[in-house]
């Protein structure tokens, strides 16, 4: 039996983001914002051009999810503006 299959990994949870973001983390966060913005735009286009109501609703839901992720990342970066980037 595999040792890893016997152990259940506990997810690491952080109650809040760190006060300081490294420049590498900052770069990765901006990349994530770009990916979410692009995904939201693609889902919006798909929803606008979809003729099937059920599928259109799924595209709209996905667009909203990516928009929310973008907004959360933007909020995190704005909070860090006053903080420091190392």
C-alpha cells in the first residue's frame, strides 16, 4: 500500500493574504487577472452568440465567475498598493 494513499492531506488555509507580496507573486497575480479577464470576455462572446438558452445561461454563469475572480484579485492588488512589494 502506498504511504501517500494512507495519509489525507489537510489543505493549508490562510485567514487573510499576507501583508507583503513578493514581486514574483505580484507578477503572478497580474497574470491571473489577465487570464480571468480573457476568460470572462470569451464567455461573454459565447453567451451573446449562443442560440441554446441552457448553454447561454452556463456561459453567463462562467463569465460572472471569472469577473468575480478578476475583481477579487484587483482588490487584493489595490490593498497591497499601500503595502510593500519585495
